[in-house]
C-alpha cells in the first residue's frame, strides 16, 4: 500500500488524503522497524499539508499523525 500512496502523492503532492495515508503507512513501518529516513519522509508528508484548516474533517487525524511521528 505504501508504494501506491507514494505514487499517488507524487502525482498530486498537495492532496491531503494522499499525504496523510502515506504518513500513516510510514508510521506503521517505523513502529515495527525504526528508521530515520522513513521518519523524515513521514515528516515531509505532513509538512506538505501543514496548512490544513482546523475546519477540515481530516485535521484531527493530521494532528494525531504529527504527534505519533515525533514520538516514534
């Protein structure tokens, strides 16, 4: 799934759903095998959508992912 999300994000780098899905997939990998490069890729995904407005239904998910990547 991660490769599909990476491809989708390359095609539409500003797509919030693609960025969040990619970040979530990366965090799952990091949980089982910590890797600084994957963590940095995850941060970059989240950085791309940092302007997500709090009114967006995905905002809470974004915040949770941000917290998880810093705790990883």
